[in-house]
């Protein structure tokens, strides 16, 4: 799931290619510098994840950095598959990597092991508030935001036009639109599997709830609360319009390529890479995809619904060859000037990391809908134990299936909370 979230950079950015500005095969140990000391290194090594940055932006940034500091930049492109283990190993060694991109929920774990350097001087920048939360541990900055991405509602324009349904701005209007589609077409009004827990988390956040809360020094599951119950009730209301299974998530089957291109689906909730995948799959069949996009509606028209804000952060390795010049590169890359150039190069298809950077995506695009919801993003509990909760069998998924199948809410939530509490407090 994390790999997919991190890759969700909007349809406009799907085609952005990334190439290394150095050799992919060189670990960077020979030229990384002098153990983080004050001497100027010959080069620094930067790890960027595949698909995260256009090659033109990287090349221009590194040319500017090299001209200003006289230090070469070796970019090594990494794959999400297996990256947790690769980073863990790299952070335990001297000089393997200087700057690295990490998933925004990974900062707390790598910081806890002592693998990341503190970045106190960058704490005062005008970062996106939700993204900044993921970059800090107990008020100390260990990474800085790079970009964000979130889900939106993707709809088939032809089906909605046939039904006479209007694009909604509130939950109530959303339900009315689905009822209109159900009454006037043969299409499935919305495809929503029973275990799309990131979506459910947004509805719970709309109500002021969360999957878990901190109590003293430990965390506790918080599904057995009025707020979580209200969020799940709305999820259940939406799911009743769907024929999707109640015991799987959006990846089983993969909604974007296995379901949407092969069934009459009026709408679904997805990420940018999923929308791109669905379009490609439909076109491969010789058909035309005509999707519209809107933010997940909130309880009122004043604010969209909360969405999980995935994305990436940039960090400096504690055992970098040169922490000094790694910090200088990171500071330049995330400055207002280069952050704006990055968003522009991505075609507006990412949520900006800074409040003084403007995204101007194409009107009617996935990116436009995504950016509209960026200010109401939410994150799961930022603690090393959260990874234990996500591990299968995920207790939140099992809880959702029980509720959708009509089990007693309090009993299902109590059992899930006990499991969440046990897992989240493990090292």
C-alpha cells in the first residue's frame, strides 16, 4: 500500500520520466566526502525514488548546486519495492548515501534508530502543516516535506450525464447523486470495497476521530468512539451503493485495471496513478475514457472531506559522507525557488510542500481536484509501531468487514482497538 501511495502524483505527472544524473550502479562511497566533517567532498550521493522527480528538474537543480558549491551531485534512482530494507542497511553504514527520499510515514521509524540527522535550521520554513507533522519527531525536525498526494472521486462523465447527476460539494449532495445514478442507469453508482481503510480514515477524521490516540506514553486504538462510529456509518452508507466485496480492499481486485475498465462503474475513489492506469486499460480495449474528478465531499460545502495525505520527505543520513553539503543540497532543493520549479515541472500534479508555492494544474484534471483537498489531509499515527498495525491481517480491515456485515459495532470496535493497542506499542 505504501508504495502505491507514494507513487500517487497525479495523472499529469504520470509521464514524467526520471533519469539519474550519475551512475545508478555506484554506491557513492568513494566520492561521498569525509565522514560528515567540514572538508568539502568531491561529490554527494542523493537517493530519489522512481517517478518522484522529472529529470529536467534534477539536472537543472544539480547544475545550479554544483556551480554554487563546487560539489558534484550523484543521483541514484531507487525502486519502492524493498526500499525499507535497503535504506535500513544504508543508514547503518558510513557514506553510502547523503540525502535520501523516504515515504512520509517512514521518518519516525528511521529517526528512532538514529539513522537521520537533525535539521533544526529548516524548521522555520513555511511548510504544509500536515506534511510537517510527518517530518518531525517530538518537535525535532528529521526530514522536510518533498511533495504530497491524495485520493479524489473519479467519475464517468457519460454515465453521470445520462443520469442527470450533479457534481456534489457536500456529503448529502453526494448521496443524492448516487441515488440519481442508481434510479436512472444500470451502472454501479460507486465502486467501494469494504476494506478501503484509508478512505474510511478520512470520514473518521471528518468527525474529529482517529484510528488511535496517544494516552500518556503509549497509544490506544480509538475505533470504539462516537466519532469513529459516525465515520463508519457514512462509509457504510456509500458502500451500500456498491457491489464490491466487503472483505477486500481496492487492490484485490485492483479497481483501476481489473474492475473499472471491465464493468459499468459510475464513480470510484482513487489515486492519480490509478486514474492513469484505468485510462490506459480502457484505451487498450479500443474504447475512450472520459473521466471527471472532484474532491471527496465534506460535511459542508465550506471544506472538502479529509483525505490521507501520502507523499515523500527528504532527509539527511546521520552517517552521510558530508552532512554539511547534504544539508545545503536539501535546503536548495526545497527552497521556495526550486520547490516552485518542481511543482511546475510536475505539471501541478503534486500537492506543494510549502505554503508559498502555487500549484496550477489544468482545469478539470485529477491534479486540480487533488490540490483542492490538500489543506484537509490527515496522517495515521506517526509512531514506529504503526507499521505493525498495517501488517496483515490488518485489524482495521477486519473491523470494517464486520461492521459492513452487520456485526455489533461496539463489539467489533472493541476487539479491533485491543489489537491496535497491542500492535502499535510494540517496538
